[in-house]
C-alpha cells in the first residue's frame, strides 16, 4: 500500500558534482520506531528503515538532448516491521515491506508541445502520480498514500511502493489549472500469482505477459488558485479510474470475471490562510470497486492539516486523519477497519525532519477477532 511512497522525503543532493551539467546525485534515509502498546495481534515494538539513492539528470543540459529527463534509483528496505503485531490491513507504516536491496523507480521522460505534454517510460510507480494527497504527508499509515480501494483489489497491490512496474505515463497540462494523465503498467510487479515477493526481490525480474494482465489508470485534475502571487485559498480536485485486465474470481461462486475496475475522487482545500503557506487545509478521498470481486468495495479518507499551528514553528505541520475501509458484503464474516491518526512534522532543516505519530485502529484486520490497537510511532527523515 503504499507519503513517503516514494516521496517519503524530499530528495537532497548527495553531492554538487556535475550540478552545472544538469546531473544530481541523491541519498535519503528514513528510519522509524513503531510500538503497538495495546490490542491488535500482540504488543511489541519494531523498526523500519529505508535508504533511497540514485541520480537525476536533465539530459538537455548534460548532453544536449533537449526536453529529456532521466531518473535512476535504488532502494534498501530493512527492519523488523510492526504490521504482524498490530494485525491491521491498512498498514500502520507506509515504508514497511520485504527487506532487500533493489532497483527502484527508473525512467526517461520526454517533453513535447512547449512542455505541456510529457511521456515517461520505464520502471514506474503509479502511487507517485495518481490518486495522491499532498495534505497527508505527515501521516505514517499507508492508507493515506496508495489507497486500499486499489491496493487490496488488484494483483499484488499494483505498481506502488515497494515494487515499481514496467510501464508508461502520458501527462497533458493544457493550462496551469487543468491536467489529464493516463498510465499503463505491467499487471504483476511481483511476477508471482502466489504473491511471493522473493521472486522479484531485487527489482530485476522483469516479465510481461504470462497471463499477468495489464494495470491502467486515468485521472483528470483541477488546481485552483495555485499561483504564488495569489492570496486566495488554493485547492486541488481529482477524478480518476483504474482497471486490471486479468481474471478475478467471483466471491459468490461461479465463473471468474474478465477484469476489475474502480473509480475515485479527491479534494484538498485550504479553508483558512494565516500567512503565506500557513493555514488550515481539509482533505477527502473516496473510492469504489465492484463488491462481487473486490475485497474492499469502498473506502474513504478525510482529515485536516495546519501549517504553523504552534507559534514560532511556522513551517511545521500538524495533521489529523481518518480512514475507513469496508469489506465486501460478498465476503461473509468480515467487517470494517477504521484508523484515526494524529501526526506532526517537525522541520529541523531542509534536510532533517522528525515525525511523531499516534494511531488508533478499530477492528484490526476487519475480522472482528482482535481488540482495537494503539500504535505510537516516531520517524526521522534525512536527506544528504
């Protein structure tokens, strides 16, 4: 599932080598300690660590290929995790996953038509560009990143943290306010119908076809009052859809279905501006999928964030969010899972942030068998 994923932290510049030639090296590290202090499957504390590294280049500046950009990255994911302790399904950590060193998001992008049209091809992450919520950056829970109405209904979570997919993305921005984009990706990033994430443990097992199907997304968005010299309240609104072309079993028995699909919508709106970026923003996102073949037939996220809430901390962000996921009625014995998270992003510098978090999870796993879980977390983000 995927806030980080993966802009878990803003990439820094590891070195200024060749900066004047359009080449930047980066290295970022995110580490966190989370503790399930009550409820869930069992109490306990775990650690998750994520190192990301790579190179970004404007090839027009570097070698004269105008309008071409390149991104090549790798990732080292490690730690003891917390998900098995909390027993939840939404993901109390958005950086927990199979531990390994792997090739990560890597692509080439070409801009056309005066930079209003761009085509990106390579190993891509759909959760970096589709169905995103910028207001939710302080949260640790994965539900506020790549939503479960996609991740829990498609094959092996789809092209999202922590495994990208071979694919392409076409983005059209006819104005500063409007944009539209479509992405088509490999249908199984794990390359394993049994969900064995060791098959592609290093990101080098690149397989197409073999009945894996194709995953696709389309999204249109409107950005209201985004210009820096506009003092009005800004907002971003999105409407999108997704699909997968493989076969999906019918929970009510009988033949499988040819494909699955879903729709979503989201809105982020500043409702009070104190000064500059300081102020109160609200967010909401909801998505639906057919209940006869979807584990989560609908879910939604909603909440608020405030930049500069504490006097003297003008660029820190305080956030409160709620997510609710409903299990399909065609899966008897399952219920719903709800998470409420309070988080804070303490900005020490451009390259160093600290994020404390408290999460309450109602009915972890949506089985009705586990007590509500209470999870405390502390995350540190470093950019070099």
